[in-house]
C-alpha cells in the first residue's frame, strides 16, 4: 500500500480509536493513546523487532510509549509491515482491530466501516 494511503489509514484509525486525543484511556481494556494501544500490541511489536532486526541496533518499546503519538504511529507501521504488507486498507484496519486474522472476523466489519468513512472524509470523497 502506498505510504500516502497508509498515512490516511492511520489518521482515520486515530479518529476512530481516540478522536485524536493522545490522552485517551480505556481502563477496562488497558488501551491508551491516540491509537488505543493495549499492552499485547507493545509485546507484539517488540517480538517483530526481535525477529526482523538482525543487527540488534534497535530500541524496544516500553508500555509508556503507547502515550507518545510518534511511537504509537511507529508501532502501527511495524505491525502493518509485518502482518499486512502490501494489503488493502480494509485488511490492515481489520487486523489492527481484531489481530492478525482480524480481516476474517465479521466483528471487525463495523470498525472498518468507521475507518473507511474517515478515510473518505480525508480524501474528499
């Protein structure tokens, strides 16, 4: 997926997840920040970094990095690159919402529709 489309996708997901509020906190789900990142996503991104970085010259994410906008976007990009490389925006959004096989889960369709609506707004459709 072209970088511009990925940027629009992530911007739309931010609106769906937190309304753009970097201080958003869903305590019951332990999800925080603009992309409502849960602890399991931090662990998954660190796992991906361990698998894919041969030189060992990288920094692992900490739980508090979920609150930082730049780190949150970076985690999404790492997740997409590993689990959804060259896939559609729909697959990427649904996998973000429902895990690596999220695009196969019917329960992620409403999430995709919200993201798609924001993407259309950003793209002037």
